[in-house]
């Protein structure tokens, strides 16, 4: 979720940061210690933290991937560099409990973050594409017969 400071995204950002709960600890994404990305990005883990390895993948590889994706979006112009100080981003991230490959988690989160930001800024998918498939919804848990 990308939005301007002073708007509803700021309220959601601050609320999420201030209300951690068991297994879910929102934190500010850094590209290196004490070097937060811009726009300021809040990492919100969707999968509750389960064990040392899962925690390390979430706080390590997944966070690094999100940092890379955010900065790639700024570098390629999807997020205008001149506006980063006026924007806030919330990244809701799922790290599978069975994940073990640190590089795969990093790459997947970098690619997903860049893709989501680019699509959002470009207004993708177009409404015509969505309307064309409205009567045929499907996802990994539901397929129409």
C-alpha cells in the first residue's frame, strides 16, 4: 500500500507499527542497519513467525528483498525519486513456514515488491482485463468446474 504522508496510508502505517501482536512484529525496512529505504516502508509479516530459521528468513532475506524491490522501483522511475520523502509504503509479506532457501526468499521478495509497485503506479491491471474475467474467478484454492 503506497500513499502520501498525511493521508489514510499514514494512519494505517502508524497504527500497524504501534500494534504488534504475537508472531507479528511490523518493522521499518532498512537496506543496511540504520539506513531505511525511501519511501519509508513498513514490513508487516503475514505468516506468524515460527522458529529461528523462519524468523531469520523473514527479518533477513525477505526484508532485504523488499528493500531491493523498493529501491529498484525508485531507480526505474516507477516511484518518483523526487517524491520519496512524501510517501509511505506498507509491504504485507508472506514467508512460507517451510522456506529454507535464503536466496530464493530474497529474489522472490525483490521481484514481487518491484512488480507490485510498478503495477500500482501504472494502474495495472486495466479494468477491461478484470471485467473480462469477472465471471470466471479462480485462485489456488478455488477453480470453477
